C-alpha cells in the first residue's frame, strides 16, 4: 500500500468529520434544485481541470451527492514550515457560479484552535482577494477553482509572517519574528496537519499484512500500516 493510497483512504474519514449533519439527500435537494444548466456546465468544467491538468500537491474531490460542494487537500510545499502537512479545505459554490466566488473554509484547525497563517484564521476563514474576503483584485467569472487553490497554496510559503500587511512595522516581542513564527507554524503543522494521520495508522495496525479484498476484484496487495508508521516517524523526526 503506497503512501498516496493510504492518504486517499484516510482522507475519506477526515473529510467526513467536517461535513454538516444534514443528510446527503437533503443537501442535494436544497442546493441543486435551482442550478441552471449553464452554471452546472461551468462547475463541471472547473472540476475536470483538476484531472486533465493536475497540479502537484493539490487534490480536489467533488462531493458525490452535491455538485456545489467539493473537498480539497493542499499538501504543504517543500522548504516551508508547512512541508508535508495535509490541509483540508471545504468548498461551497454559489448557485450563480462563476458570477460569485466560492466560499472556502479551512478545516485543519484543531477544532478552531490553530491559526496557520495571517490569511488562514483559526475559525477556518480564508482571507484572499480572489474570494472577495480581502482587499486587492476581486473575483471575476474568469477565475476558476484551480486558481483559488493555487492562490491558497501560494500563501503557504517560506515566510508566512510577511503575509501580514505592514508586518515590518509591527511591534516585535522577539529579535527575529519571521523565524519565530516559522517555528510555531512548523510545530503546529506536525501536530495538527500530520499527526492526525499517524493516529489513523495506529488505529489500523491490526490490519497490517492482511490481504486487501477489493469488492471490484482489482489486485491491491497487502496493508502496510507498519511501514507507513515508520515513514511518518521519519518525517516527524526530520522536522522536530
């Protein structure tokens, strides 16, 4: 079982924890009943782009029961304090998409306790001009879901402290606020955006070595949770 295969499996559990309690049938009926074919066609076009022109470290999973909902994972870029972290975003499209921007919420917040970035609040709010939640060039119908996630990925950079407007003029409690902020974000990335998956692995160690039984009769090999745990410990050790 590869790391990516494990990620797909465990993210299903992770994603389900962030979705509201309304039944799938109710959500589908309430959200989709007023969508015009033109808007539905544009939504499908945006979704297909993730499969025809994939971008490294960005994954989109459209909700199987609601065309207006998608789930996205952005993996923290290399050489940043976010490296190796899995950041899950819940995306809700308006009925008049693309004439209005999507609503995007960060779900990887340790239950609204961790603010990962000046642009990413602990409550899950994503502040970007492309979403009309920050100053600057606003959303236009020419923007896409891919463009939104690329914009989010760009704020997960080497020096996120500097994302704060006027950061250089802020009163500092330490001599190097950029480095100090990076240390905090690195720790929280490991604790919140990586350790969750270690818990998933640990809870499934009883399956290690067992043959995967695919209901579609596809060859899958054996579960390798022990090896996945070793890989995670190496990753944590590298950045601890």
